[in-house]
C-alpha cells in the first residue's frame, strides 16, 4: 500500500509492463498447449483483472499527485480504454486487434514514466492540492 501512495507512477509502469508481458505470453502459452487437452489455468485467465485493479490505484494516485492536467486526462482515458479492451476480449463482444490493447498498455507505461520524471508536485501548494 505504501508503494501506491508514495510511488504510484513506478507501480503503474511496472503493472502495465507486466500486463503487456502477460498479453504477449498468452498466445505462446496456447500454442505450446495445442497438443494438450488442458486449457489455460484459471488464475492465468483472470490475471488481467488483477493488473487492472493495480493500475486503477496507480492511475488514481498519480492523478492526485501530478501537476499536469493533460497527463491526468490521458492517464484516465488510456486506463478506461485498456479496461474496455480487456473486458471486450474476455466477453467476446467485438473482434478487435490485440494491437489496441498493447497500445493502451504501452501508453500507460509511457505516461507513468513521463509523469514520474516531469510532472510531480514539489510542495503542498501545488495546483493539485488546491
């Protein structure tokens, strides 16, 4: 919990990176299992939701500590897009390219790193605390 409060951008970049690696690894996991009757383990299939929950708290806390309003908006827009893409993939509403999911996750990583380096409030009189 301390990591979410003190370093939300590091947590967000890390969670988004793990999410992307999970998304990249899943097709290879299924290719490796083609000779097997077993499906992917249930914990593997629901790992996406764990990443979404972690990234929600990272985005929430990052938007509280950033001094850049544009970054606030784009963080939330990309988190919502990523959430919709993952839910769509799980429920099979529309056939969309995986590229959209990768772009959303990569954008979250980039935004968290950018926010970590350039948009942090240095004092309590910061515009985000008013």
